C-alpha cells in the first residue's frame, strides 16, 4: 500500500458539494484534537498535507485528498469541541451526519479514539450511531506513543484501549477491526494501510 501521490482536491461545506468523480473514499472522524489531520499526514508520509493544530477545532470543512489518483482520504471536523459556539456544534451533527448517510462512495469510516484517556461517552455514542446506520467502521487508537500521565488518570494506552473495547461489546456482536497508531512514531501506519488495501480500495 504505497502512496505515490497525495493531492488536496477541495474543501466542502456540505455533502452535495463534495467531489463527484465517484472514487471510493475513507473518512476520518473523532473528537477535536484526537489527531485526524496528523494521521492523514502519517498515512501519506507528508508532513503538511492536512493542516494540524494544538488547538481543537482546526478542521472545519470536509476536505478531500486524492491518493494515487484512485481513492480519497477525507478529513472531517472533529466533534465534542466544548468551546465551539453552539452553532458550530449543531452544525457538526447536521452536515457530517448528512455526509455519512448520503455519500455513496464511502467505503469505511476510521473512528479515531485517543488512547491516552479513558473511554468517552461521546466516542461510544458515535460508534453506536455509525453501527445503527450500517456504516462500516474501523477503530483507530491514536497517540499510543504517549506514556501514562497523572492528569490522564495514571493509565497506559493499553488499559484505556482494553476498557474501550470492553464497552464496545454493548453495541456490536463482533468487535470491529481496531488498530493502535502513533502519528509521531509511525506505529500502526503500515498495518492501517494494509487493512485499507484489503478493502480493495486500491
Ligand atoms: P481538529 O481538526 O481540531 O478536529 O483536530 P485533529 O483531530 O485533526 O487533530 P490534529 O491532527 O490537528 O492534532 C492535534 C494535536 O495532537 C496536535 O498538537 C498534534 O501534534 C497532536 N498529535 C496528533 N497525533 C499525535 C500522536 O500520535 N502522538 C502525539 N504525541 N501527539 C499527536
Ligand atoms: Mg484536523
């Protein structure tokens, strides 16, 4: 699963404005600041293809990146950004739900979950919603390079991941595929690309 070419195509504010060539696509979702844009850069091995930021709420539109002229990686705004104005928060629901329900070329969703913190209700709600709407999902745990910290409850990524997978059993008979990653060290990058390749995207 080599990325020879990665090209930004466009930003869209709603599903009906998204590219229409019909290439298959993979969308990344997750809480603001979980590392969606960073993961895209790690996947394509380019530092600044997708814009990242320390401040949550950086990505505000649906961004299409064309890979090897054959398939799209789609960067979406994060959810659960408490400081965003209410208007923006409701907007997330409006336009991303519309995107998920209507985008025919969507092959699978990568749901990014921060491995540094205990399971968050908002992430479980998102998995639940995707599952109920029959949208295939792969769980991608991010920031697995970070060691346990007091402020994160003194737990390792592995402990948070086990807890999260345990909680998922309430929503799925079979645990969805999941992968541990770090955009900083490149952990999980090849495994993730192999996983996408076997979905016959490319
Ligand atoms: P929004 O666009 O605001 O929804 O955020 P995002 O999910 O796109 O997050 P982004 O990629 O901008 O990363 C947020 C912050 O987390 C940045 O400061 C990144 O450097 C950091 N970060 C992302 N991935 C990793 C990782 O794997 N390890 C570590 N240690 N930090 C990471
Ligand atoms: Mg982003």
